[in-house]
C-alpha cells in the first residue's frame, strides 16, 4: 500500500497500487492518476501527455518511493511557473514501490478553476446559471 497526502487540502489517501484503476491520464500510478481515482483535482490541460505544465506539483516528502525524472519531464518543467526543489509533473511522477508521499498542489494551479477559470478537461468552472 502507498499513502499520498495532497496539500494544502491535507487529505491523505491509502492506495493499493496493484489494483488502482488506470484512467489513461498520465502514467499509471502517477499522482495525476491517483488524484483522478480519489476525486482530487489536478489540472491537466494536455490530458496527462507531458505536453504542458498545468499538472505541476511539488513533492515535499517521499521522493525515494517515486520514479526518477526523465528528460522529457525535465525539459517540460523548465517552462513551469514557480519551479521549486521537488517540482514534478503530476502526470509523469509515479510510485515505483509502496511508501508515503506528500505533495503540494501550487496555489496558481488549485485556484485557477475555483476562481472561475475554465478547465480543458472539466469545462467551465462557473455554472451556466451564474454567468
């Protein structure tokens, strides 16, 4: 079993990595894949194909349980806003083995949809009746 905590929501989920349904957004067992399975929102404008940086997350703890960054992810992260030590693309970083990880969804990412911005994958964040 793996455990992931999403900040700043401070929500922790235990994940059975061997039986996690794959939703074809990002790599299997990625933070994006896990987020979709547990109902946490991580924006992913490109559908999890490592073609944008909207799923940028910051790994705060547990990097030793996660995949190494490949060249494609590193090249794409060079264009990410607010790049930090521990920055990864949520669609690319995945659990290689069971362990505990803590990730932060940056404020610019989590606020975009909640403040009325559209989402390529979710549609408009503002219900039609409120426009």
